[in-house]
C-alpha cells in the first residue's frame, strides 16, 4: 500500500550553493545584481511549489551481482545491485514540486532568459531539498537504510520509470506523467529506490556515478 | 428512464472504489487492472453487482486506463468491461431498471504540450479510439474522471462529443485549495465543461469527503448542470506500516449528507470506498430534498486557472496583440518572432488587463497556423483568458479548439453568413461571443437600429442553443470627428441594449477619437461616460495612462474597489510628469570607461540601457553606437563568461540589456545598416522537452546580429531538415539534455547531411561531450552559448 506525504513550501527550499553550481558559478559568488535577481526568483519559486511525494514498500526478492528483483520484476543493473547490497527490502519513492514550477520556468525562458535559467536551477535544487526532507521522514524509525538511488543513475536504466509510474500510480497520486523519451513532467520530479536493511551511501551525490566526467554541472567534490 | 431524466429527477448514486477491492482479490502492484475484465471477469462482475445491491445507480466500467497507449487489444478489453457491467446491471436492476453503465475514461498519464510532449489532437484521437468502442458496445454514458488537467479534460470531452451521442459526465481532481494540479479553480472548470456541453460536472479522488465539503459550494454556485461528488475514503495514513484511509463508512456517509445538502445531486465514492460506504450513503441521503443547481446565466470566460465574470466589475481587454498600425508587430509576425508578441501579452497583464485580445491577421502570413501557435505560446506565459480575434472562421475554429479554457470570441455580427459561420463553433467549443451591431445594410445610425440588430443576433443564437448570457453586444464606437453625434448614439445604444435585452456590452473604445490630436483625452473621457452608462468591457490599451486613470478612479468611486486598494496601488506608483528615475542609478564604475551605455549593458539594466541608447542616437551615428559601445560591452561580458569571471545569469541579464539598447538604436538605422549576419536554425531535438539551453543560445546569437529561426523543442528531424532546405540555412544548432535523446540528434544530422551537405551543425546540451559530438558526426561541439557565437563568427553564413 502506498503512503503520501504533502510537504510545505519550506520543505522544498532550494539549497543556494547547489543552485549556484547548476547555474555554472563553480564556487564563485554572484555579483550583487545577479544575487538580487536570484533572491527574487527564489521567492517566486517558493510561491509556486507544491511538494508532494508517495512511497511504497517492496521486498527485495533476490539480489545478485548485477540483478535485483523488486516488486515489479527484475532490474538488470550492477550499480543498483551494489547499492542495495545487504538490503532486505526497499521503498519505491516518487516526489514532485508540481507543474506550476514548469509554468514559471517556461514563462521566463520565453521572455526573460536570465530568470528562466535561475528558476530552473533553483527548481532542481528545490526538488532535491524536498527529497532529502521526505527521505528523512520516511526513514526516521529505520536504523539501517541506504540513500536514494534513481533510475538513470549509473546503469540503472531510465526505462524503469514506467515501473515506478505503474507501481506508485504516479499519475493519479502525484500528477506525474512520462513522455515518450521517459522524461517526467512536472520536470522537477524524482523517482528512487531507498534500500532498507543496510546503510550503503555509495551514492550521496549522483555526480559520482555519472559517466560524464567533464559535465560543467559536476559536483567539484567528485 | 434514461440517465439524463434520472439525474434530473432524483439523487443519483455512483459506485465506489475498484482498485482497493481488486487488490484484496490479489491484484499485484503495477499489474494492469483492465486485464482482469478478460482474465477474471467474475471478480469484476461481482464487484459491480455488490455496488448495485448497495444502491448505486451508475456503475463505472473497469476501464480507467483503457487506451491505445497502454493496450493493443483495446476492443477486447473495453467490450469485456462493458459486458461485465451490463450483466451485473441486468441481473440486479432488470433490463429496464434504474441501473446504468458508465464507460470510465481516466487520464492518459501523459502531459499535453506545451508543458509535456503530447499533441492536443493526439490526445483527442487516443480518447476517441476508446470512446468509439464503448459507444458501439452499448455504454449508457461516458464518465471522464480523475482529470488533473483542464486541457486533458477538454480533449477527452471533445473526443466524447465528436464520437458518440451518449451523455458525458466529467469530474476533476481538486486539492485542498480547490485547485486542479494544473491550476484551474471550480469556476474555471465549470465555465470550460459547461461550454463544451457536459451534462454533469464534479470532483473525485485525492480528497476525502471532509476536505471536499468546502469545495462543493464553490462548484454548485457556478454550475447550471447537476454536480457530482465522489470522494476517497478520507486521506491515506500509515498505521503500523499499513496504509489505511482515515474515514470509515459511517463517517463517510454522515459527511455525504452535508455534501448533498450543499447541492451535490450525484454522489458516490472513489479510492478506498466499498459497497458499504455506498449503502450507508444511500440510506442517509435518499430522504434529503432533491434540489438541482439553478440556471446561473453567468457571462463568463476562462483560462486554465481562473474565470473572468463579465457584468460586475468593468473588464479590461488588452488590445495590443494586433498588427493594425504597428510596424514592429507586423515585422515580428513576418519573422515568426513570437517573443515580441509574448512580451506584449505579459506586459498587458502586468498593466492590469483581465483578458488579452489576440489578432494576428496579416495578408502575407498563414493566419490559421500563426493563430494556433500564438494562442498556445501565450497560454504558456500568461494565465489570462484570451479573446480570439479573427475574421477567418477556419482560424477561429482551430484557435477555439486548442484554447485551454472558455474563450471570448471576437466576433459575430448581424449578417446571416457571419452567424452561420460562428454560432456552430460557439455551440460546440463553448465561448462568449462579441456581437457587433452590423446588419446586412451596415451600421444603423440610431440606437434603436443597433438594438434591433442585437435582438436579431440573440434570437438567432438561441436557435443554436446559445444562451443570451454568452452574447456580449458591441454597439460600436464611431469616430466623433466625422460625426459629432456618434458618441451619443453609442452611449444610448449601450443603455437601451442592456435595459431591453438584458445582455452585457463591450466597446473598442479608442475608435471614438480617430483623427483627433491627443486622442487619449477624448478616449478616456468617453470611456468614463460609457462606464457610467453601463459598459461592461472595453477593448483598450492598458499602457495608456489616461485610460487606466479613468478605470482605477471609476472603480474606486463606484464601490468596486475594496478600501480603494487597487486605486492606491496604481496611483501611489505614479510620479506625475517625471521620467528621470531611470537616469539616476548610474554610478561610475572602473571598467566601463565612464560610458553609461556600456555600464548599463554590463550591469544588465534594461531600462537604463534603452533610455541611454535612445538618447545617444539623437546626437551620434547609430552604427557607431552599436560598434563602439554596445558590441564592446557585450564582448566584455562574453569574455568574462569565457574566463569564469562572469556567470550565466549575468551574461543573460547583459544580453537582455543589449537587446533593449539595440531596439532603441535600430529605429534610427537605414535598411542596409540593419543587415543581419545570416540565418541560423536552433532546435531541441525530438523527444527532448528541455529548451532552456537552446533559448540561451538564441538570445546571444540574436544579440550578435544573427537571425535565429527557433523551431522550438521536441522537433522531429524532418522538420529541421525541411526548414534548412527551404530557407537555405548554413548553420544549424541542435540541443539535447538527455542521453536518451542523443540518437534523435544523430538522426537529424544524418538527414541534414543528405539534403544539405554544406550546412554546418553545432551541438550542445548538458549530456554532450566532444566524444559524443564526434560520434554523431557534428561539425562542432559547443560547451556553452558563447562558444556557439564564436563558432558562428568563423563561418560565412550569408
């Protein structure tokens, strides 16, 4: 059975440092004019977010070196199997900050590109903040659990988005839709597996498992 | 008794949840419940039967997700589902009893464009496939339910109306703030769905009855058709690791009595409810008095978020999206430059417009295609209702179809051919329509004559089933300089048309002052008198200070502005007779050589850049302003970006400011001096709906003097190729954000190579690398927007 957590806007408050990294600041501090604009975008964003997530428990029926069997079937992924090593079960998890954020980004990217870029970066950080918040809520009574691991990380194929969609009934519960190329709308949405029974943290940052080592957004810590 | 008679004669009951009961029978998470119509028909049949025995009149088929996106054997699934339901009805109610089979239509699980990747017409066609089968298989009605998005709801209703004559019910998912996930409130949904001719409207899912109690009156007070309420069994909560809904059948049915008292006449349940919930609800609500919603006679239009009522507070219709008399606008249309139009839309909204008029008619362009594009793009930047303004009925129909909401239609007149073309559209798609008092013999010179035409239009509309509340009469403001009695006639027309015909009025007010100096003086005074006479809507320029002064003052004076708040906000921002504020913020900065224009661009100050540039071209050579000031300032910022001292937001702010400066200078340039550096196509490739990166490149290329043909996002390879061939393009920029869409990029490059071997291709986007670019055969990988500009500069594009 499924659980739903509705968050408040402050649960999805973007991490400025993270957002600046997405904007390409590479550790530099924005000039005061840009900072003013960023603050303005942040307050507009927080008016637009409606954070919500849902999750359900799945037992891990079998796990080998490169395959994990979850409630929806087998997942062929060495990275996921490594991440869930020692786990007995997991939560399937999906979250979004809502379609109004997409509207805001699409509006500004058409008429005020600077605000479009800033709002997009803040939105990406906002959904991550909310996921952090939700993950804490979900795992608060569980001593041994892993960090979240999303389809698209490493060799965990994005095609499993359809499994998340179905199992979590994401369209009905969260209003999330999937495009033909497996992208979610609202775009600031996340699906993930949170392993239970071990506390693997191999993937605290998703950058580490990404093959694109030259990516301009890559977390400099990795 | 057929279902429509039934809902108009007594409280009618829907069944409850299906999913929870199927799970209890062993349905696995992620398993498609629709398949059980074939594999476990007895389970489905029994559930239907239990609901009918509990007192439900309408049972919904187990077809929530039955569409061709999910199933190849659609016919088999739908016909089995309807069979299961029909058998249950026949068994429990008898063949002529009060049991009805509702074909259940749920959302497609895909987002429509422009936010998602599904074309509106594709959505209509997917729904249509299922509905045709259901119609053939003998459903009694269609229930479109759990709609999160007004646009998808519209697509489903249109599909139902176009492919079946069955009654259509529609229920949407509201959150605790009484909004749909995509933003619509009950008033907006009532306007949209009633406009489309839906027989009963309402809400289901997501909330429990307790949360819905407060939302029901919001819908009942706007609806003229019966209201449906099918709540969940409360909200889900976790008890000992198990999720349960927090309302039991007793409490549910208690609250359902409140919901019926609040005006709902069709009730049932959704997720988590069982036959017991329905039985208790029937027992408790059956004795309650049956009261249908009254006919509301509202004159209303809507967008995807809200409704605008006409007839209470004066409504401002922004007239600026119209090429008549605007050189720049015409050029923007010819260049397919929507940005100019979108900015006009947003600026009018900021200035206080309630509705935006959209007219894109120009003889040399394809008005139909442009109208559809502008409507769709405007709805991506503004949530105001639109007034669709075209004389071409084909363009009107296309626009009304894709419009997300109930539009204002501009216009119909008293000539038979006009009414014959427009009224069927209004009937089909819904809309309020502006009726011009022009008859076969032209515009009458008397108020009596204009009133007579209005009356004829209303009578004719009624023949099509269009209520007079959807007719807004425009008795036409005629130029006072050519006939000094014309304002009197118009004002008298307003008075008698409203008094005798009971309809609302609108005027394109600025016509009144044509040919006179300082037109705003006359127009705004006329506007004040017209408002006092009873004018409801004005098509006007919301940037006109004189007009807004009248509007704000009138509202404050006539008790239409609580605590005069609107007036105070407007008036306290006005400094009469001063435009100096713009100049004062400039302070000297070390790295701009003391040049205020350079400084404004570097700092990204749009207004200041524009004002300074406009001032400069009065005394200097415009080309010199561009080459000696604007370009060097841009270069400085661009160089800073490349050296990691300036970052993306600032780069874009500067680009915006440079653009504003260019605009000010361009007017002073001759044709030859305005020559572009060449045309460049930009597109985000098929399958990818991210366009931020592409938009950044567009801004910078435009700044550096290139003509950018922006094909948008999710663009098929053939479209890019065809455009490159037809426009003889030498440089194409492709963007992709996801690894999954890189193959589409490769495919596009392949097509381009075949058809236009001399065209260069530059690629970019978050996942791209030099290796990827080499692999897919691109000419250039640009890591950011500046690099694309630098690359373009190395090419001969003319």
